[in-house]
C-alpha cells in the first residue's frame, strides 16, 4: 500500500517537460519541512491506496506520461517498485527532494532532483551522492529566493559539473524572487542553466489544487 495525497490529469507546470499532459500521482508524507513548501497539505492529507488502484487510474486517464511527486515519494519503501512497474507502460518522471538514495530507482525513470538551497531551511539534509547517480536525461532543480541562494546553487553546479552532465534548472520561488532578476543572474554566468518557471501558478491560482 502507498499513501496517496491526490491523483489527477494535468499539464506539467515546470521542468523541461513543462506543457506536457500527464497524470500526476502525488504521494503523501515528507521528511522535510521547507520554509517555502507549496504542497504542505501532502504531509498529512493522504489515504492508503494499492498499487493496482494507481495503475488503474493511470489507464483511465489515457495519458502516456506519469509524474510521481509529493511530499517526498521515496520516503515510502514501496515507491521504487511502483516506479518500476509504471515505467513499463508510461514515460515516468519522478520529483524528489534528493535526501533518499536513488540506487533503487529504475534507470528508465526520469529523475528531477530538487537540491535545497539555504532559504529552504533544509539544505543540510541533502544526499550528495545522488548527484553522482544522475543520468544524462535527468534534471536538477534549485529553488532560489535571493542572491545567496543563487550563489549557493552555482557553487553546487560547478562542484559536481552538473551543467555538463544533466539539465540544470534554476527556479525563482513564487512571490519571493522576480523571474527577471534571476534571468539576469543566469545570463551573467554564460552557463547552460535553464530558467524554470512554475507555469501552473500563473495559469491558475497558486493555491488551487487538483488542476
């Protein structure tokens, strides 16, 4: 059984897959408590579901892409098996906070790993060895709320040579950092870093659920 907060068909709002229709599977529970978390409801608001119920829902939506997010999906021990079975039929994207090892995640799964910057209050919990396990089609995302976060993220990118190995995404924290400012900082680096906008918060209300 898995704790599931919500499931719904949606347009992906961020990452290099933004704009892609998909089935979102939001698993419940998280081991972190980020200051600017926008899905705190998923920490407590969830119900137990069997893998078969999840597979059935994915078939029902008829979409070829599944996003497994949270909360923190890998906080549940059954998640790697869920991913392994889903990826047999779907393009599967996993969003993870990077604090649990990726060693048991199927290599066919697209990983979007969120490196926590200082403003999150959770930077010290990062499992750095995960950055060495990433594949070329994986992505690393940094949520940035000020210049100090930006400099921290840039140091991590350079230290692990991420810009030469995976897609690197810098995302302005909604309501905290003007995307134009982050754009200017990125341009000055001359590195292949993508500006990651959470489009769903602009298309719909940022507080709206099950969109």
